[in-house]
C-alpha cells in the first residue's frame, strides 16, 4: 500500500439498482398477457351464455299469456341486459389492457 499521509480516502460505494419492479422480465410479460387473454376468452363464453339466456326469456315472453308472467320475464330480461352491459364494459377494458 502506498502511504498518502494524513489524508483519508473514503471509497465510493457501488449501488445496485433493483429495476425488477420497473422492468419485469419478458417471460413474465408474456405469461401475464396469456393469463389476461384466457380471462377474456372465459368472459366471452360467459357473455354468450348471458345472450342465450336473454334470448330464452324473450322467447318465453312471446309465449306468455298472463300479465304477471310477462312482467316477471321483462324484469329478468332487464336484469340480464344490465349484466351483459357490465360484462361488455369489463371485456373492453381487458382487451384494451391486453393491447398495452
């Protein structure tokens, strides 16, 4: 070692920056997108089931004789249309997030 007198040298610190939160691995991005795509497909299947249920209630409404049954079916159709609207909104949001 070389003597430098009374001067004290403090070595610089090597800082390690953890970028894993900001820059995830490409593999995890691919798997995340695959999971989102799978959820989208399941929601599309559920959406088609809801549409089938609405169509079934519409057919029953046409066949219904009493006003009480008609009102009940109309309420069910309205409820399922609201569910369908919410599902479409979530599906659009998921598809938008997938494209990002």
